């Protein structure tokens, strides 16, 4: 049975998260995870300063299924099955040692050794007192605490496999850091975090999947609530900024451990601990929604109480959840609205954000929704297009013919394919040009500005207002505001 339990499918990060849950439930203010590389003798340990356990409590904690998942638990308890410490640990190692100390009491230490059990099948399920020979120093740190617990993993046969080297171990440490920063981010953030987490003495910074304080974030909903037989459910919907409105570092970090497309969807929490990151929980009209590029900016925070585990089908690994039938229509309505908002921001590169003052931004392209599909047309009322058509006079039909050719030959399929393959929207002419060095934008803007002033007789103020409400120039407000000054300088130079 012990060997069978090893195949539950934990990743190292998920296994560590399960152990850290016990530390949080024990009131720890600090949890320290250590990765010690020594080839096949490598070790991983988790040390906390929580309440700790006396010998009898430790024996219960080390016993498989000592508590029923149907037992009533404290509202803040992060556990459920009474299996996490053992199954998570066995999924990574063959030797599990736990040393614990209640306040100012002696240290209690018990050990599971799967190799010893396999070697003596007639002796039953033997749990050993104390650490393995030669491992005494690795459980020593718990003795220095007034109270706390240390979990030690040795014989890491599911991690250190043939060909596994130091570089692989270092990559594992990085991956674990990123994932624990996500799983516990709400417990680690804020002026009074629930606890501090360290990996090899380096503090773990929380990863906020919702970019709560980012100035470019286009939308987030108020908190919505619904009541179920197992307790209150809370939801808050978020649309993240388009890539064009983020720095390279912000974009990379916001993508999360799995990347933008995979991280879209629901983030299910229990007591602020993340259970599920991304995915649409099997929701959808007709068939379940997939994770698609066009909805990658949509993320929804969902909080459930720990009394809802059975109703939501939370698994032993705390990595899967299925909403009950009674809340699916409510969640579907919230999700449809969020996905549509995210699609618009993704498609229009954030242009759906209202312009300051509530002025509607003029788009160069318009969408015609027909019975048999969708068609894209250049809007001849866009200020730039309209100015050209008006300026050419009798040759307007020639310009319209050119625009029609452009409309009919837009490489839609190629754009779609490139987007799918590269997981990003193709670059446009002005993409990446900042207001500090916008030579391409400035040239076009000056041409339009001078046409407005000289041929059409507009005032400088009216021309600036019009350009500020025109896509894509509304993305460069400082440059548009300085056009009259730039124009005067160039005129003076030419004279």
C-alpha cells in the first residue's frame, strides 16, 4: 500500500506545499525549506516554528488515515484527508523523518523507512524512533527552537534519478520557488503576512496573479457572493493589461510558472491558500471552454470555505476542483462577461480603456458581423483615412480601391497561425516605440497635424484633441501634446 501511495502524482512543489500547509495550520510564523545536494544522498528539509507536537501527537500525525476527512475541522485548517504529510513525502523520498517539539518539551522524532519495511515484510508497518544513522545533525535545528517541527526527506529516488546532476537540482529549486510563491501568495503578501517562507535562506516573494496594484490594469469586478449549503462562495473577476502596456519584466513575471495562456481562468482558494491555478473548471456553453490566446488576460479569484471540500470534489493533492451543479450557472455568467472583456482588450491592444475625459477613441478597423461570419473593414471615417480621401479630391475612388484591396488581402489565416505558434500577437508598426524615442510615430503625427492646421484650417488645440482620440495615437499623449512645439522648431530650422 505504501508503494502504491507513491504514485498519486505529486510534483515536488505540490508535495512541499502540502507539508507547508501543516506548518501554517500549526501557527508557524516562519517556514524554512532547504535543498542540500549530495548526489544520491541529497536531502530536502522543511523547518517551522509552529506549535510542534508531543510524542503521541506525532505518532498520530505519522499514521496513515489517522483522521477522517468527514471530521469537523477548524475553519482555518488547510488539511482534510489526514494523508498529506505521508503521501506527499513518499511521492518524493523513501525515508521520511519528522522531529517535533512542543513548547519547551523534549524533541519527539519518528521515521518511516520504506526500504526497511520492504526488507522485513513479516514485521508489519514498522515506524522507527529517531533519525536514520548519520542523519542526527540534519534534525538538530528543531532543538534550537522553543517549539516547531522539522520534516526531513532522504533517499530522494523520485527526484535524483540516474543522470540527475547539480544543474537539474538547481532548476528544481527555482521551479519550487516560483510555484510556492504562487500557492501561498495571499498568505505571504501584505503588511502583516500570515508567515514568512524561505528557500535556502532566501525569502520567497509572493506572486500576485491579478496584478492588483498595476496602473495599466483595465478592469476588475466588485466581489460577488453566493450562498451554498456548504458555505459562502466569493468571486472577483480580473482582466490583466495587454502586453503593450507592460514592461518586459512585468510581462514575464505576470505570466506565472506556466505562461500566460495556461495561467488564464479560475484561481480557487481555500483559506487564502491556492488550490487550483488556471483553467475553466469544465464550464462552457455546450462544450467546455479551452485555454485560448484570445482569453489569456482573464483571471477569476474564487474563494471557497474548507467545509466545501466534498461538494467541490477537492482531491488529496489539493490540485483539482469541480464546482457543484448549483453554482455552475452563476459562475458561467461571471466567466462569460470576463472572457468577453479580456478578448476585447487582447484584440484591441488595450484600446478599450476609456480615454481620459470619456472621449471615444476612433478605431482604424471596424468589425462587420454577418450571418455567415465576420468581416474586417478599414473605417473611412477614421481621421487619417478621411483626411487622405478628402485631400485627393477627384482621385478618391482610387484611394478607396486601394483600401478595398488591403481589406480583401489581410492575411488573416497567417496572423492566426503566427499568433498560435508564437503565443503572442504579431507586432504592428508602432509597437515597442516609447514616447522617449518615437521617431516613426512622430513623423506620421506631424504629417497629420500639419494637414489639420494648414489644409483643413483647424486650430492647434482642436487638432491635438482629435489626435488624442484617434487609434493608435492616443497611446502617445505627451507626444501629441507637444506637436505644436515640435512643428514650430522644425519650421524655424527650415527657415
